[in-house]
C-alpha cells in the first residue's frame, strides 16, 4: 500500500511532502514485513523462529539441532495426540510424524497394535520422536510395532541393472526411486 496515494493531488506535487512520504513509506513497509513474519509464526506449517514457542506450549523440549520440519511434525503430533486415545488418533499422530500415509491395525487378543507405513519407504528421519509420542499417548497395557516399508525385489523389477548402478544398496532398499 502506497501511503502517498491517500493524499490529495496538490500534496503529491510538493517535493518536501513526497520526500516525507517516502521516508514514512519505508518504515511502513518494514512494519508490514514484520507483521507478515509474525503472522507466519501463528501457524505451525510456516513457523520458523516461533516454533520454539509452539514447543513450549506443547511441553516439548527444544532441540535446535533438529530440522525445522521435524520440529513442526513433533508439535503437530503433540497437538493431535490430546484426548482419549483411539486408532484414528494414533494414525493421525503417526501420519504427522512421517508426512505420509499409515495404517493402524489392532490385535486385541495380543494386546498390541501395528503402525504400518503405507506411503513412506525406509525409516523416517524422526522415528525416535514418533516412538516417544506413541509411548506417551498409547494405553499403558498395550504394546505396539512399527512396520516399515522397504523396496522389495518385485518393486525393483521395473529397473534395469544399468539404471540401478547409480544407487547404493541403502538407496535401493530405503528410498523412493523414480520409475524406470
């Protein structure tokens, strides 16, 4: 928003008024940018320097060495993990940590449940955080397993040996590969 546009036309012809308005406009632009940056901190997905406040509200110990995406996932999971524990809650919390689709399968006769990764291949980078949150929200008498999806032999059949040479064994096993 240009402030000078709100003044009568006669003022726009005065060099001193234009100079004053330019100075004010610079400060207005700085204020506008500061407000936008502050607004970004109100939402977990856009918070940067404000993620620490979100972690404090959720009772999460701040770890500045972690990637911002991992910290955001932990906050989202913590907020989703309040209330009575249900299969849907465990699924929702798990999906927020792995940034992908999971299925939760109950085994009531065995007093456990499985969290199966459906769309994420390999071990998610914040697996330990996911385990900690699951331990916190699950009923104490239940055990759980996390079933991780890996590329299997049949998944790699579409590729030639030549096209797979560029990948390490780890990448072939634990990373999503481009279609061959």
